[in-house]
């Protein structure tokens, strides 16, 4: 992997706390200033290896129903972004850095393609973005929970000869679909690769304040 360490943007007004437990898909209990508070979790994944009692978190105040909003969690001295609402903003910065997109004239967000809403349309080419925060044996895996929606997205990308961009939020050397967790998604991604669909895994790092573009990583065998 060629490392570039390009600053994408900073997350302002972060505060530190301790994660306690996940009440449901979108709500977690945190400890902040010796009080137990509720915080929004904006990630549909299971995050079982990350959302562990006692883990350090970074969060901001929220404009939503809950008072706080979790942005990142620490594991093995690595800050890992778990706010999927950031994916589009990160991807837009990355797209403008990659040489294969240097001739793109128009970028549209959230475009209906077939039966799915795809993240971007680059001129007339659809591009879907996914974020991976699960890493095993230096291999980034997606998804960490079954995703029928993700499979539909890949189907539309195949149908319209689009591009798949995977943002890797933990240090990894390669990327692979998670066959164990979602064999149907893994099969569909393998089909996409076999049909020549461009699959781009990008290493993203977060130092607790600033988000960096590091570079592309390789695809594993699948």
C-alpha cells in the first residue's frame, strides 16, 4: 500500500467518555463526568468487537432526540470511526483525490438507480460507498451483519456497470467480503469482481481529531 496521509477533515467539539452498553441498534449508554447518559449510535452493524463495556469513546452533542452522538471508539490504541453518516462526506473527499476520477465533470449525491438509492453518480457512472470496521488477521471484512440492502446495492452496481468504494476504518492489509457473516453478499461481490466491476478499498485513519486518507489496499482472494 502506498501511503499518502492526506488530511480530509477534522471533527470538531469532540469529548471523551466511556462506553457502557448498547440498549438497541441506535442507542448506547455512556459514562461522562461520572453520569450515565444516552448517546446515538449511527451504524447499522453489530460492532460486537468494538462496543465493549469500558471502551473509550469520542462523542459530540447531538441535535437529535438524544443528548450525545458517538463518533469513534478506541480499540488496541486505534481510534475507529463508527459514524456511518460520515461515509458520504469522506467518500466525496476521496473521490476527488483518486486519479481514476480526475476527468469526472459532475458528481451527484443520493441518486435513484433501479430499485436502490446509490450514494453518488459520477457523470453517468454510479458509485456506492460502504464502511468496514471489522478486521481479522489484517484483513478488513464487510459486512459485520447480514445486509440485504447491501446486496441490492451491489446488484444495481453490476447492472449499471458502476463502482464500489469501501472505506476501511481500521488498519488492514487487504479487503475481503465477510463470507461467514453474509454468504449472499459475499457471493454477489465475487460476482461483481468476476464481471469486471471496479472495487476500491481505501484505508482511512482517524487520530482522535483528524480523518486521513492513507491509500488503497489490496483485494484478498475471493
